[in-house]
C-alpha cells in the first residue's frame, strides 16, 4: 500500500459523508413534520461531523507527503496555489477548494432529494452499507480510521433504524406512499452497486490489512435490505446493471450543483474569517 492509497481512501470516505450531509441538510426547514425535520438535520450533521474528522486525517497525510509528490494529488487551481507557496492544507481546504473531479464520493449520495420517499430510500441504502462497513473498519489496525469508525457506528446505528422505519412506514402505508417508495427504490437501485466496487484503492487497502473487504459485507447488506423491504411490502428491483465512476472522479451533473452551493462563500471570499 502507498501513502496515496490511504489518502485516497480517507478522502473518499470523507467525500461520501460531506455530500450526503449536504443533501440531507437541504431538508432543514422543509421536513414533513417538525420532529423529523429536526431528526434529519441532526443526521446531516452526523455525516458532516464524520467528514470533518476524515478530512482532518487526510490533511495530515497530505501534509506529510514529500514536496515533489504533492503537486500531482489535486487538480484544483486554488489548492495548487497553496501547495506551490509551501502552505499546508487543512480540512476546510479539502472541503471547499477542491473541484468536482477531485471528489471521490459514490454516485448514490449526490443524487437529488426529489421527494421524501426518494430521500428515505437513498438514506436507507447508504445507512445499511455504512452499518456493516464501519463495523468492519473498527477492526482496522489504522488507529485513526478505527477510532472514527467506532464513533460513526454509534451514529449510523440510529441512522439505519430511522431510515428503515421510514421505508416501512411509506412502503406499507397508503397506496400513494407505497407507490412513491417503490418508485424511489427502483430509480436509486442502479447506484447501489458502486458501494461494493473494489477499485485499485480498495484492493491496495485490503491487501495492506487496513481497508474493508466490500465483497464480504455485500451479502450482509443485501439481507438487511431484503428483510426491510419484505416488512415494507416493497419489491426488490431485478436490474443487474449498475452505475459507477464516482470513486474515480466521474460524477453526475448533480454534484456540480451541490458544490456550487457548498463552496460559494469560500470561492467568492477566499480566506475570509468571521
């Protein structure tokens, strides 16, 4: 395993959390009832808090790289300016100054909210994955990743319970809620396969003993999804074709809109303190 593999792995986990948190945060003040408006806002903050810890760790890794290796890591002009002047990067730089093609989040988390059922389905797929992923990552010999995973698992356990209950509530509710839930599941299903794609970074991290074997957690995820869908009277989609590319920096158009809103202030007023 190279230092770049660990950096890429850490950044990807951070990007997943940041973009998912940003998407869920869009519901703040717009939830169906006050209780769940607040619940979803808190869940969004959990994702962003995890992203912050991972960005801090990624910044430490990047700053420890030899000077000659730093220039090739990011394509962002704003980051290149900092690097070329000998500056160090921090968590805010990694969140606010990277361009879309430097992000490595999976395509699932950047998909738009559409409606409540769509948001619930996206959260459920991601929460179920996170539950098994962070359970495995807790055993990593990398102390930083293991500690972040342990803290995250406590939050993710609640996230999964919340989203599972909403899948059942909508799927086994009225005809309208059932149809919306089924439509959301059908549309988002093609983005779930990328969660388990072992790219070169995943393979390097697994070989080093630090990363998670995604093939081992896939059947656990499938079984959890099946059980919840069975209770919710939701039909499991049959499509086998899956979208991918986010882990390599190839994204849907939706990420650009997320980053435009997320990064606007820092881009408009660089280095502003308040």
